[in-house]
């Protein structure tokens, strides 16, 4: 933990067990820690709220005393970031799970040794340093809801933040430009949050994901038979973001231009005009000049929208944000999936900082999600502990005999964009192999039952078994209780694109 390099680590122990307290006192003296003890929950809560709150707290729960865990939720409320470890007996397996569910960061099973305590403190300090780095940028991180956030660490994104703030104060259309995955939708949501429309709906419609007739109904609704309200009417005083506006048919673009000019339209099948109160934003990853030349962007609509534009920079143009994005995304996804966050290895971090990220934020989110599941333990590194200026990876090819612990090999080639893509692909493949093997083992190698368990077709199951050379002699424990095939397997079985 960076903040503790010149400070004493303060541990608070809630326990009445003399042997444990004596052991902790010895460990504290050996490591120059400040050890405080408490014999009651009330006293512990007062200490946590004090000006000298602990950096870590150990809660000792006697054998069979499940009531001792009731202190956990209160401690989490008082100090959400406090690293809490529960000490319990090995016979209390149910208590261990309950402690984690109620907010304990770690569970330490007796017998407790000085080595275990030192490792525990080191582990918490390591993860805390990661959180501290994320917290350093917290003043530049804005939560937008739905697991979405806006980060403005770099000067270029601070400029975007200022532009969004200014445009939020006016009720004018805005055109948001940027590469695919750069965060145009996030900027649209930020404008909505900062505006007077924030108390109403924020809606997104991707114009490239549906044919023109359905897109027209989605926006304008229809009257034939039962009346159906579209987004322009049903959105009331909210904000409507039209993603990939150049994919909208020209006739529909012309009709949208009329809405922007008159703030009303006539729904198909009726003569009654419909007033439009929703604010309209649009975005595109297209090159505007090319779209205009190819007659894919209505000139009148473009000029109406482009009076106010925001250019969202690509991730490679704001490299100073990559580290914060990786850490913040890791903790966000770990909370979402209920998994402990992983610390990025030095080699992986160096690789990420040097990568061009052609897929921008979407590629980064995908990478973090894969890394959360598998880490880089299955992907060889070259001197990962002592890498200073470059990192090297070599991704194993699928082997006939799949092993949960592939041999580590070395590579001297510096990581480029293609090898990082291979790393991501390798993470996905290894996760798939483990999931398939675990499902087959759970069903006694009944391939149809395994396919049903994973939610894929029988044909996909046979294909993957052959692709990964999985044999009946292999067995993998699943890292999750609920076995799920990764996105690419579902894509093979259902026709979806991952």
C-alpha cells in the first residue's frame, strides 16, 4: 500500500483468545505493526469510526458462534473499504461462506500461525495498493449508473468533460464523433446526467442494428390497429441517443430532420400531430466526409446536428488513463460477478500500456473480464518479475493433453498488438476447455447432458471436444458453481457474434 510506505500499519483484533492475541503481538513486534485489541463489538465500531481507524481488522469468531458474524455488516457500513478478516474453526465450513457473503475480505482458518498473518497482511496491502491507485483518480471518475462510468484523468478527456457540461446546459442537438468503442455512448449519458433531463429516461437506439421499417416504428411508433408509441413520444422529457446515425435510411433521416426543426411529427395512420419533448443526441464512428459523399448522411440533418459536436478521443490518445481504467474496471467487474479482484502482473500491465487498443474501451473491458477469470498464470512470461521496459508473452497452442497448469516457457519478443489479441483469445480458449471438461466430468461424459448443462447445441459440444482434443481421462474442476460456457461457445452454438 503506497500510503503505508512511511506509516505504521495499524491492526485491530476483536478477540478474547489469549493465545491468538499473544501470537499477533509477536508478529506485530517483528514487523513494526501497531496492534490494537478489542473485546467487544461496540468498542470495535467506536475504534473504526475514530480518527485513527485501523488499516485491517481481524474478527475472531469462536467455534459454533455464528452470532459473532453479525458485527460484519455494521463494520462494512461504518468503513466500506476496511479489509476485514474473519478467524474461524475448520469445522465451521458454513460460517466461512457466510462470512464472505456478509462482507469479510478474507477468512483465516485455525490453526493461525505467524506466517499466515504475515501473508494475510501482505495480500491485503497488495490489493489495497491497487485500490489506492484507483482512489487517486476517484475525483475524476463519475458513476453514470448501469455499471457505466466516465473517466477524465487525461487533459483531452477533461476537455470532453467541460464540453459535455456546457452542452448539458442548453437544449440543442449534439453530434458525438469517435472510433467504435471509444465511449461515445458514455459521453451521451454524461450529457444527460448533467442536464435538466436527468430526472427522465435516457434511451439509446443503435440505428445499425435494425432494418429501416422497424427503426421507424421504434422511433415514431404506429397507429395501424393498436397504437404503439415510439421513443420520440414515449421518451417524454428525457434524452434519446441515436447511435450510428449514418446507418439510418436517408428517408428516415429526412423525417428526423423535420422533427428537429418543428419539434413535432405525425404518426403513421393518423392525422394528429405528436409533440416531441425528448432531447436528441446522435453519434457515429463513420468518417463524416465520406458518409456525406456516399449519400449515407443527409446533408440537412448533418448541418443541423454538427452545430455542436464532441470528438471522443481513442484510447491510444489518452494512455495516461489506461492504468486507472484497468484497475477500476477490474474492481467493478469483480463486484458484479462476485469474484475477488485480480492484481495485474507487471508484465501484463506493461503490455497493456504499450498496446494500441484498436477496439478501445470495449476491447479493454473484454480483456479485463477474461483476466478476472483466468489471470495470466496459464500464459508464459519472460522474466515477469524483473521486466523493466518491455514485456513478453508466448501463448500456448492447444495440446492433445490439456493440463490445468501449462508449463512456463519464455519469449524474448516484445508484445505487440497481435500478441495481446492472442493473449485474449488464449484466455477465452482455456476457459472454454476447462468448462467443457468440468461439464463432461460432472455428467459422467454424457455429451448430450453436458451440452444441456452448458446451454449449447450437441453439435457444438462435439466440435469443441474435437477442437480441444479433450479425452475421457481428463477432469477439470469448474471455478464456478454454475457452469456456463464462455461467449464464443455460445456464438458457435446459437449463431451469435461474440
